[in-house]
C-alpha cells in the first residue's frame, strides 16, 4: 500500500462506567503521556502532527475539537479533527505519514459517556427527521428490527446470539480493562428483560469511559524506536445509505462492513481472510452484530457464524478467536473510541502483552468497528508484526 506505517506507541486511561473524578481532558492526558513514554518519545514536540476523534453531539458543546490540543501536547501544532470512529481517525493519521512529509503522528479518541445526560435522545436526534424521529421511540428499536430480519434471513437463532454474550462476558473476566465481565448462561441472556424485541438487556452492551492514544511512525522512524513496531497493512471504511428502507438487504447483511473489509483486504493483499488472519476484534454492540459482521467480513459464509460459534471456532482456544478482550459486551461501549479500543487489543496481542488472555503465535489481526445507530458506517484495519 505504498510507504509502510507502524503503530509504535499506545497509551490508555483506566476504563470505568463512570469517571466523575476526572474530565475527558485529564483522561486523554493520561493516555497520551503513557503512549509517548511507551514509544520512547521524550517530548510531544518530537511529534509532527495530531489527529483527534471527537463528536460535538457527545461533548455537548459546539466545535468541541478546539479543546483538543493541550492534553496531547499539541498546542501550536497541526491538529486534524475527525467526527467518526477511532479507526477513521487512525486512517487520517496513516495518510499523513504516508505523504512522506511527516514521521510521527498521534491519534487520540475517547468516551466520556457518563457525562451525557440523555445519550439516547442524542441518538434519536441523529435519526431520520421525517420517518424515524417523529415516532418518538427509543432509537434502538432499529436494532431490534434488524436483528429480527437477520435471524429470519440467515437462519441464525436467538440461542446462537445469546452465546456471543456468554463468550464475550466470560472473556472479559481476564481483562483488567473490562467493566462488564461476568459468568452468564444462555438462559440468563434469553430470559433477561426484553428491551427491543428480540433484543434483551444482556444482548446489548453498556457504556464505558476511557481514552486511548496511538502513535504512528514512518518505517524509518519506527526502526529507530525501541518498541516492536506493529504494521498497518490495510485499512478501509464504508457507508451504506442512512435510509433504512433503501439499505441493501437490510438486516440480513451489513453492507458497510463488507465495503470496509474489502478495501482493507485489498490494501493488505489478503485473498482469504479466514486463512490469512489469526484473530479478530469486531463490533458487538448487540449480540447479533458480532455474527453479522463476521459474515460480512468474509470470515465465514452468510448464516454460518452462529454455527461456528457453537462449535467453539471463535473462542479464545478456537481456530479463529474473536473478541478475546471481551468486546463491547464485556469491556463496555466506548463510542468514538470503539474502534481504537479494538485496535488496542490487537496491538497488545501482537506484542505479547495481553496478560491472562494472551493468544499463542498470533501474527496478524483484524479490528472492525461500526459507528452505531443510526449510521451504516464501518471501518476495518489489518495489523501485523514482523514475521
């Protein structure tokens, strides 16, 4: 894909369901300090540019990005703001390094969901103003409709979806950054309070606060620094129409994931994802989404993800581990940092720094994030270490 670019530093704050003792700027500062130290960068002045992922809706203020530079050490330095998922911000940083004009670019993202008084009203406001918003329903009813269509269109069962929650919440018990780890049974998930038929309470993820900063470097600069570089082999993003009635095969297929995956695979030169990738962290905002996304990303055929899950293929000891971190169901949903959170896990695994949940012999990983309701936007990235 042209000039090679690597992730050479990573830092993250503590992840918590509430963090009233710190503001988001303090969380980002904590993550940035750890990231630069991790990369062996002594002063942020060594960094050529910065990319920040933030969303005015979530911040509750207009032009929220004007509050970005200080905590990153980016005052009077070039800063680009991305209103999107953290992987989209990572893509912006990647392209800056690929110009050949910059050697080090930092990318930040964060979630301070506990500050948002009524997140679901924010999401409702983002829905279609003519056909969806006037219904005055909780916006997650869209996920319920989509799940119903997915189950009907692929033959996947509610029990198979419930096993996603069982797997991911158990995986999260080995992750000190996870807030929602627990031992639950399929029956617990199926019998949890109904929220958006057929989605129950345990089919949906809870929110989490946290910040993540990544430092990207050109190949030459990456070789100079101490840490083993984690290479960005391919990255892509895609968007389906925002109109529910016009989406391609609504519910049965995540077209945005397919588009993002195809672009990332092409850039990385990957022909057979399930054979060339060792493990994945994919969006699981709702239980069915993990299965739907794996199918759209060509990890398996449509309708097969649930069966493979039952066979143990996606467990930490399986042939293709998925969401060993616990995913959003186990870690918590970090909004703008959703994709970066998954990138963080891939980096830690490839470095051999994942602790009790460390996978053996992994060399290439896939991170995929969905922008969330009401969007149809996804982003994917392929990372690897030197073989």
